[in-house]
C-alpha cells in the first residue's frame, strides 16, 4: 500500500484530527486506484513547479529534496532537477563503492558531470550522478536519499556541509533537521548507523499512522 493521502483524504483527516468541524464532502475519482502511478492515469503531466518538470523528477523528489539542506547540488539550474545531484569534490568510484553496501532496489546511479546555470555551484563543473528509477514499485526514495546523504557526509567531512538557517521561514533550527523531520535521525546518519536499522526506529509510528488514516481512505 502507498502511504500517502490524496488531497481529499487529507482534508477529511485534518477536519477530524484538528476538530475543525467543517462540512466536507469529497467526490472520489472514478477509475483511480491507490497503487497507480501518474503515467497510468493517461493524463498529461502539468508541472506544479519549475523544478518539477516531469513525473520522473516528482518520483525521486521525496529523497532528493534532502540535498536542499546541504552544499550538494540537487540539480537546480539544470534540465533535470532532483534527478541530478553532485558537487565538484565528488569521486565517482568512491561514492559507488560505499553506496553499494546499502540495499537500494529499483534504481541505478549513472556517473556524469553537469554544470548548473543557477543555484549551488552555478557555472562550475559538478561531478555527480543521474538517479534513474528502473522499477518504481521497488524504488525507495527516502531510503535512497538517506543512504546518499550518509555516504557523502562520511566520505567528504572537509568539503561537505549543512546549510545554515533560515529555511522555509524557520530561522533557528538546522534546515537538515526540518527536512528529515528528526534531529536524532541526522545524528544517527553522522555516526554511521545502518540505514535499514535507522528505518526500524519509525516503524511503530508508521503502523500507528496507518491505523489512524483507515477511516478517511477513499480508495483501495
């Protein structure tokens, strides 16, 4: 099961959880099923942001957005935002050798050099990768993003750094802690914790969330 809610389901959940008390009626979409990916709908992709030009960028975004809290380019200023990532100081072989110790199904990393026209490292050659999703049903974007983040922060402690506040109207907390949602997770990554082991720390919360949303689910 995909854990995300539709906008309509989220409205129902917020109305209940926040005790808003609004009269909310959601009309389900005929023919849509929860396990569908956008291309299966047959509709054309309408990009919600200049940096979300294609479904492929949206597919990797949940993990690749992590780079926004670092000095690693997330591909802004290129034609493939979030699908590309890198920095001038990366070494292809070092990254690939370290990242292969984590089980990251449904994707491959293609080494390349790109030059952003804006944003981080604008006008400089970045050594990095294009993230290709080979099986969207197996691909784990968040696990992949965490594994890549840990790889680069451990491989390049002198060159890699986190961005300072402000970020998204927050002026005190570290942007990376906002993006990850958990300071303890960041520290676990810095200490070299196994990604799969770190994932186990939120499984109880995930199960509680799944139980919590059952009453607002409109689709199988």
